């Protein structure tokens, strides 16, 4: 019998952004994200602790493409310290993010997933 609902949101290594940017992926951000998951590893973790996965949902907004691209190109300091303060650049950066989000969503490879699970006794 289910005893409640667990909802978790996490950055997924099944994502296009991780696949393309790997070591420069925005979500590699110790000490905040010490472990990285995908659908398979999250399901294994939850089921090993007695949870039953009810479903998944992916966020259509994946965030931080432009920052990750700047990082992979060696321009992260410029991005964070200078360009990010320029409103035109911020607008451009958001458009870059939207373009890559469109591609990632079309491929079903979003960066952020939610999982719904219940504890089964």
C-alpha cells in the first residue's frame, strides 16, 4: 500500500547538454551536486530503498546552455563578470538557451527531470 508521494527534481546525465558539454556541463557544481543521475540510476536508487516509480516529467527549460558553452570555450570569467551584466548580452544568451532547449526537447534529452515515486510497504 502506498504511503505517500515523493517528488524529486534533478539534473540528468541523459541530457543533450551533458552529452555535448560533458566536463563543462553547468550542473557539475560541487559541493551542491555531489552525485549525478539519469533515469536508470535514479530508478535503481529509489527501488533499492523501497520506492515504486510512478512516472517522469521533463522540464522544457533546460537552462545554462550559454554559460556552459562559454565555459567550454574558455570564456566563463568574461561571461560571468562582464557579459552577464550587459542587458543585450543577457537577452542574446537567453535566446541561445531557447534554441538549444528546442533541440533538446525535440530529442527528448532535457537537462532537468522530475520523478514521482511512492514508498510501498
